[in-house]
């Protein structure tokens, strides 16, 4: 088999499984992408860091008739879709080796790395047009930075630079000389100033944190909600390919479904925001981050809508998870196939 025989030829980079010759990731989505690409005259396959060599790849292809994944030797792909599960893998020598080969062979890597919350905020806040859509955010550097934010805003969020899915997030406030810490489960601690500062210091011992102002957002039946906005590159711009709505359960500080959040239909809140404004944000954010991280291709934005309809960008995610809404997830896969077709290069050096 030659690379030129298939267009596009897409390698999906996944994390190694716990057993020999296995991988981790959303197997169902990987299968769907393979079937969709096959219908377009292309092919996708799965590979792990150790499977990629200088002139070929040991890849996994799903054999439909046998309902199993088979490992076969394949040419180098024209595009790599990075779905590694951890930041540690992206910092490995194997990933650096693959990146060097990709540059030499003119292979496009989409989603080249996880985002760092603090880095993305700094990049986006340098753009004057984006500043009105960003909650005030600073790096946590100890007691002085913490007290400054608490004296400036009624409540703030304490977030790890590299957290995801709501992990490690706390809401902090000061009420009548009592300092409040609320974790993602809604558990509430009321502490003296000294104990409060001691607790925060301990939380930030092992990883860097940032401090972000709380935005008073719109609610559904008294529950806060935010938007998960899926953005995909298309012919030179980043466009919105789906908006999911996530609602926090009573007392919770995040809307993530694993943390008790729920999914509601978009039509319940569609009149609360300006779609054109969100489209502008998607393209602006995508292009700014692309200059720093390299070609992204696909990302998602967590956006809150305040009481006046202004969107606030809370976070940007480099590797969107599967959307539970089928009317988002299925078109997403078709749009990814179109993206792969656009960005694949059949003229890479052999």
C-alpha cells in the first residue's frame, strides 16, 4: 500500500493501553471516522507513540467483518489527529521524535498539544478586541495575589493551570470576616483568615494555580449554566459546529456532567446570546492560539452568558470530548473528515 493510494490517510495518535498491543480512547468515534473516511476514498488508523517509525507506522485498523482491531504496517499518514490522553505523553521524547519527523515529511499535526489555562489567557488578553470577553484572571503567586482578588471581587475561582473536567477547581469568597472555600462537589468550608490562607497554600503546593473573577451568569430555573461551543477549522476560518448547554446541579460550582451537571436543549437559551458574536469569538480565538500552539483544527470554548447577554470565555479546550448530543457529535465527525481532506498534503517528502 502506498500513501498516494489513499486520500486522506489519517493517523489518529492515541495513548497506549494497559495490555500489549492495545490503545486507549473513544473506540466508537475512531471506528466512525474510519468508516466515513473510507467512504471518501481515504483511511484512518490508530497508532501509539511507540508505533510511529521514520518511514512507516504499525497502525490499528478496524476490520468490520471480524468486529476487531487488527495491527498492520501502513505508510506515514498525511495528517496526524492528536488524541493523546495526558500532558506527560506530549512531553515525552517519543512525541518529540514524531513531531520532528512530521516537520521533515510535511505531515500536519492537528491539536498539537493540550492548552495551559494561564498561557491561553495571557495570549488572548493581549488582544484588545477580546479583553471585554475575558474574566479578570491572574496567576496565583501567594497570599498577596489572593487577597487582592478577594478585595476586588465578591467571589473568585481558584483553578489549576492544567486542570480539566472541573478537577481541582474551588470557589473562594469572604463574608463577614469568614473566608469560604467551596469545592466542585458543593462542600463548603468557613474558615478564619489564617486557616483559609493555610488551606489555599496547601492546595497549590504541587501545581500552579490561577485566580479568576466570578461572572454572574444567566440561570435556568435558578441553576447556572454555560455553553460548550465546538469550533472547527474550515477554509481559513474557525467556525462553530455545535453548541451544547450544561447546567450545574444545586450548590455545585461547575457544570460538568461527571460533577453532577446536566444537559439541556439549546433552544431553551438560544435567545440569550448573539450567535454572530460567538462566531466572531470562535475565529478570533482559534487564529490567535494557532500562532502560538501550531495548527489546532478543532477546539471548544466554555462560555458563560451574563445577565446582559455578554459572552464570557472561561476556558478553551484543545481536545474536545465526545458530545452527548447526537445532533452535534455526528456532524462533527463529518466536519472532521472535511478538515482532514483540506489539510492533508499528498506531496509530503517520501
